[in-house]
């Protein structure tokens, strides 16, 4: 069974959505902007109830879950943190995107 950030969004799908958005933004982008764009790829997250969901500290739950995936991508060398808040897709990330079928040249 796939590891997931929640039963609504498998982790693999969330990571691929992030990689795709990095690619579509010219290869790199601001973490917050990429997260917002990636979240739009999951219609289940577009309900007001899900968008308003917060952590006990008051932060956006889904935004935090998607942001967490950047570290996973970094650990696997699929994206690099260029500087605080700015990520870039790597060749490994592009290869994963191509294998997934999300990206067609």
C-alpha cells in the first residue's frame, strides 16, 4: 500500500504534483506558490471544509502536508533547495516525472 499524506491524497501523487508544478514554472519556484498550484490538482481539496482545515497551531493542514514533501524530494535528489523558500527540480526529478506519465515531451 502506498504511503499517504492522508487517505485523500497519496504521497506519491502529491510529490509528482509538486515536481510537475516546478517544471511548469520553468524549473524552480517559491515553495508557497508551488504548494498552492499543486493542491489545485486534487479536486477533493477544493471543498471549503478541506481548505479551512487547520493544525492545532492554526496553520493550514493541507499546505503543511504538501510542504513536508519537499524534504522527501530533496532527500532523494529529485529537487534541491536553492535558498530558503526556493526549490528547483533536478534531472532525477525530471526523470521521475517522465516515468510517471505526468510529463510528455
